[in-house]
C-alpha cells in the first residue's frame, strides 16, 4: 500500500530480533495502520529468527512458556467449540499459518477433515509428527473447496493483503465461514503501552487492523462480517511481553492488572486486545 497520503502514527522498534525501528502510518479511510518500510520476501525470514517466537515451538523452558501452553490448551477447546457452533455438520477445514498444528490436531480428533498451510519448516516438522497434512501453497487447492478457513493471528503477517483476501474468497465454499483473528491497535493495552505494545510486532506484522478495516476489506470481495468476538486472554499475554519490552523484565503482577483493566474497559467500548472476526461468503 502507498503511504504517501497516510499520516504518521508512531515509531516502534523490533524488540524480538533486529532492534531496528519502523514507522506506522494511519490509513484514515480504512482505519488501519501500515508498517513502513516492509521487508522484502527475501529478507523477511531473518525477522522470525528468534528463540522466543513461541508459536513455532512446543518448548516449555520457562514459567512464561508453561503458562502460554496452559492457556493455549484452553483456547484450543474454545476454537473447536466455535467452529462446531458455526458449522454443526463437520466438513473440510483449512488452517492457514497452522504453526505446530495443535488446532488442526484437535479438529481432526473431533471429526473434521483438515488441511494446513505453514511457511515455517521448523513448525511444520513438529506438526507432521502430530499427523497433520500440509500443502505448500494454497494455489494447489481447488476453488470453493472448504467449509471453514481459519487464520489465527496470521493475516497481519501476509505481505500481499489484497491478493490474500481474493484467495480466501476463491477457496471458501458458497456460504462457507472464514475466521480471522488479529490484534486490535485500538484496545486499551495498545494505547497504554504505546511504542512498547508487543502486538505491533514490527516488521513481521505488516498491517494493524480495526473492526472497520476488516469489514471494508472483506466487503470488497463480497464477504460479510457477521460477528466480532473478544480474545480475552490476549490482553494478559500481550501486556506481559509489553512490560518486558518497556522495562527489560517480566512484571507479571503489573501485566496482569493492565490486562484486566483492558478487558474491563473493552466491555464498555468493545475494543479488546484481539478480536475474532466471523465472516460469511456470499
């Protein structure tokens, strides 16, 4: 996206890998932030080379990682209950950015036919040991072949946003369901931590969405936003990482109270740390 007519919003740092700084620009029409500069595809991989990139590992080395996996198991059950409520007759599920395959694993055990896409060879190797089937690219898949497509904290990582949305439209069955989960830069924890907010996660997060942005972007491809759901655990996880970026230490107590405050304020303003968007094909 062209940033020449966009307003500068914030300068933020890559705390995970490079220590480089990046600018966020605000698209006022979409109400969305754009990371600038965005790394080329050739250079993108190096920004993922962090031992702390937790979604690409099953390790439980620290209290933080153990807590993450405990919460993840609860979230997996919630995700499964969600897709079952949206699609009572189990069909074919595509998970894009499947990581180590845990969501697809629980869906498969529950009777779903599953396909995964995951660019990280390290994460994919772990998932394959769990019995997960992958394709290299979604372009290998047939038109309108999936009842449900999920992208759990993945859309913000996609370099070519417009083409990705067109591809989701191509793959989804008529009346199929798309589930998109992304951070929300309009949440209380985002405003509280500012440039230290961990969910900016530059430069591997190319885009930073609002509810307006998701609605408008998908309406262009005749996919309708049906429902927005909160991800209440995210405020605690993101606040904990943000405390680490801000003060160089894990302040569990302070992060807990900021996460709690974020969820409390979101009950009034409906701006949670992350949202799940339920979209229907039409």
